[in-house]
C-alpha cells in the first residue's frame, strides 16, 4: 500500500496552465534586488561583496521561474546557496544577505506547481542544503528546528493549496458532466416523445390509407414535420454525454411552463414571470434550458438573497435568439450566495452547450442578476 502510494506521488503530473508571470513577480524581484544592494552598502564587511550580492541576485531571479520550472528554480537557487556555504566553510569569511529569505517561496512553488518526481528531487536538494547552512552558522537546537519548520511549512502549504485546487477542479468537472448528462436526458426524452408520435401517426396513416387516401396525405405531412423536429434534436444531442438511465418519454417543461414558477413561497420573495417577443417554435432543448435556468435562479434567490422581496423572471425572444433575465432585490453582499458552489458552473455549462452565453453577478444598484442568451434552435457544434 505504501509503495503504491509513493509510486502514485512520483507519477503525479504538473498542474495544468500555471499562472503567467505578472507584474507582482517583477515587483518582488525588484524589492529583493534593491534590498540586497542597500543592505550591502550599509554593511561594514564588504570584502566579499560581489560574491554575496551575486548569490542574492541568483536567488531573486529564480523566483521568476518558480511556476513554470519549479525544480530548475530550486536546483539553481539552493545550488548557489550550497556552493556559497561550502565556500564559507573552506575560505570565504562572509555571511549572506537577508534578501535570500526569498528562497522560502521556492518550496511552496515546488509542491504547488511541480510534478511528483520534481517535488521529491527538489525537497532532496533543500534537505541537503539545510544541514550544511546550519553547520556554517552555529545555531541552538530550537533555531535548527525553526529553520526546518519554515521550509517544511512552506512546502506543506504549497501541497495543501494544490490539493484544494485539484479538488475544486474535479468538483467543477463533475458539475459540468452532471449538467451535460441532464441536458442529454432532456434531449433524449424529447426525441423519444417525437418518435412515439411519428409511430402513432404512421399507424394511423396505414389504417386510413385504403378508405381515405386524402387523410393519409395529411398524416404524412404531420410525420414529416415531426421527423424534421426529431432530426434537429438529434443533431443537438450529438456531442452531449448521457448516462444510461431510463427516460419517462414525456417532454420536459419549457417556456410555456414558466408561469408555474410565479407566486410566493412561504417566507420567500414574490416571483413575477414576464414573457415577451417571439417565443413560439423554440427548440425543446432551448425551452427546457430556459425553464431550468429560471428555476435554478429562483431557488438560489430564495435561499441566498437576504431581505429579497421580489424576483423578476423576464424572457424575451426575437427571430434568432431568446434572452432570459432573472433579477432579485436582495442585499448585494449576499444575493450571490451560490458563488462558492457549483450551481452557476452547471448553469453556464448548459447554456454554453447550446451555443449561448451566461452571466451572473451583483447589479449596480441592488440585488443579483442572472442573464442567459440562447439561440432559438440550440447548437452544440
């Protein structure tokens, strides 16, 4: 078991997409470099000034590569410190500058952004350097424990934040997959409903074809229309994952059912629903998504919008798109109480799968707004 765990840690890959170098990184390096020169100027012992300053500059420069090349940054920085300390033991009578304390950032970055084998090798380098530097600068047992603790704490903090970020990414992926599954199930049930209607109409057409040929033609027109709608839904369902669960073969709620969300729950805000524009002949997938987004937004407002008295749902459609807006009048500091969870992630995923856009956040005046813009027919291409 232990061997398997160690192998798993060794095979751990780097986190994807480390943050780019930003102005704060350059600012930290600038502060360390400036501090090194100022400290050197203020020191009385300047005999080994070029060597001491050079070591500090190497350490500061390594901070710029701590995310993209954490092992290389650790190897260069602590290698320079190790060489400097060995030189101090052999011949150099000088002490390092306070600015080399920036190396504390490197164990954190190593565990946060490095691969498993990089973390192991980097910690090995650090643990080789620590005893040497503690020998060069005689310290008490308590100071030695503190020295090890500083570096181990930095490494542990990096590992903890890495685990938290990895867990959050996994939870977001699960929320997206759940929404894709739900959307695919809605599409599947809609298609099944259309196909059932086609079968019934075909059977009716066969029954009347002999005695009433003219009615058979009408039935064929109905079948053609239903088949066209079915093909549209099937195209939408392509690329959307679905778990193998049974369907109830009933169409999902759509825009016409939004009125059922209006009213006032016990102890909750009043919900008003307004429909305008061209909302006929929407894709069933789009209609189901509008209903689900509105329902989820209302639920969030009732749970998290403190002091809210009104939630307004407005759906407006034109010839190409349909827009959903859900506003509440709760306190702006608490109206967006779902930002820490994954409800908004799932809502955004569903809107994106249909080729639409999704936004949520506090309004300029008061409350929280959810806004989605979807194409009338939906598109997952």
